[in-house]
C-alpha cells in the first residue's frame, strides 16, 4: 500500500515537469488525486493552472501520452481522458483519466462531448 501512496506525489511531479518541458512555460499541478465513484468508475484527477484550451489543440498527443503513462503506473486502465475548463473561459483547470464502470462505459463511452466544460482528449471505451 505504501508503494502506491508514494507513487501519487512522484507522478504529480512527473506530470508537472513533463508539461512544463514541452510547453516551455510554467504550469502547476496543484493536486493529483486517485478516486472511486459511487457507480464504480475509478480514475485520476489532476487539478492544474497555467494551461489554455489552445494548448490542448497543440499538445493533445503529449497530454494523452503522459496521462496514460501515469494512469497505468497507478494501476488504472483509462477508457476516457479529458480536460475540464473553467466555464465561460479558455482556462483548463483539470485533467481526468477515467476507467469507466460498465454502466458509464455504455452511457458515456459513445459521447464526444458529454458536457460543455469537458474536452475529450481520448475515448477508448468503444475499443
């Protein structure tokens, strides 16, 4: 259990430094959390500051690669990787890599844009 707990801060730092390297500007990962929902989904959520939606277009492949890598290191197999924006702005405030439960896999897996504040970076629920 302790190994898992130490992986969280290590991966937070890895995510922050990797994004800073390819963006070439300050980006801050405020928190990296692993979660489980009442329905059975599991995932990783990174609260962040310093990214705009235009960065998602430019660095989409890099974001998906690092978020997939970190998720796997934490024992997750994400079906959906997405960014959340601050409503009404271009500011990206979180990344989520989510392993969907069976119900959500059927319901959310086919959506390209389930909510206006979400930007889907990778959808593997259909695979």
